[in-house]
């Protein structure tokens, strides 16, 4: 089946790479324009653009995917099906229906966690499982009918990185299955709808007045791609890449370095910060960071 693939993120790039090894290898990839990245804010292509070029698949990066000229470029590729994964921009008419139902790879068990950050929000909420849904794209926010679902347990030590890797594989396999078999679509249930809002600076900042187990989930949900952080007594922010719940700890909001361990007190004990990232520096064990630095 001839496909055109719309995607942008690292997750979408991984699904693209796996889809390219199936009979449904895209003939054209559509992604977002280059954007400033890193500390230097230099323009860099999105992960999907890099992957498409590596795979020698034609790629375009329009400023507005809904422009008529872009739709005609897609039409020129003569797709049997248009598929989408983590594109990051709204698809509007006439593109929305020009090529029949657009298949959307969404990494959650819809209708739970519609929206921008479903993997992170599932871990943060302490969900026992998540998964991937293949849905028909609609004008609403991830509310289209679903034709295929794959479930995936969330392990107690899962980070975004480990869980998303499994979901990428499941998403690519499920997309290939949907393209192979064209299963029937079923409307999403009315009950159980939740929204995975985009991760904000406030979401990243660990509040030691919250339970330690909640903070530990935030750390895992934002590792390694975004990173949690905590305010130190001097007001500077310290990145946190690995943490563990402790039954005991100092007063909530205060730090202990006893025994070379960096622990912040919480209402129910403490959170041990095991791997940290000082501003502008690499990730390191907390004990290395503590050497020669009194709190």
C-alpha cells in the first residue's frame, strides 16, 4: 500500500523507521519546519526529517500543512492511505478528508490521555498500563473512532525512554496491522476521557510538599527527554534524572546530605536524588555533584 506519512517527534521518527521496513514504506514524508534547539538555539530539523533523509524517502517541511499547494504535493504521491503520528499541528479540511480516513497512531488507551503528552501523563498518574490506539483522525482532539489497540504494562521502573521504546514498536506493528487488514472502526466510549496536557515548566519542577512517590513518578516520566528539576536553597535549579522514594527524610522542603546521599524531605518521608544534572553540565551521580559543594 502506498502511504504518505505525517510526523515530527522522536517517537514519530521511530515509528517511521519501522514502518519503512514493511510493505507500506512511505513514498513521501511530511514534517514540520526546522526549529531552534539546544542552548545555542540553532535551527535544526525535526527527528522525522532526519530519519526520512537517512531512509532516502522524499520529505517536505511546509510552514502550513493545510495549504493547497501542500495538499497537491501529497496528491502527487498518489497515496492509498495517509498516516499520522505525533505531527504537532492541526490537520484541517480539505486535507482532513481529501484522502479518506487519515490513520493516527496515538500512544495511549483512548479515550484515556487524549492530547499532547500521553506517555508522560500516564507515568505521572501512576497508571498500571497504557498502550497504542490506531484511530481515524477527526477535527476534534484525539476523539475519532478506533480500529486497533495494543496494551502495554507500565513497569515500576519505567522511564519515558524505556516505555516509549516499547510503544514505538507496538505502534509500528499495530499501524502495519491496520494497513494490512483494514479493521472496522468503533466510536470511543463517552466515559473515561482524560487529557494529557503539554508538559510545562511547572510540571517539571519538583514540589517537596508533594508525596515522594508522586515526585519519583515525575522524574521517570520526564527522563531522558525533558528532565525534572528542583530548586536548591540558593534558588538555582538542579536537574534530576533518577530518584528513589525513602521512608525517612529531613523536614519537608529541606535537604540532607548525610552519608553522601542527597535527600529532599517530603511530607511522607523523602526523595533521594540519585542522578542530577547541574545547569549546562552532564548528568552525574549525586554523590559526585556533592563533592566540594555544601548545601
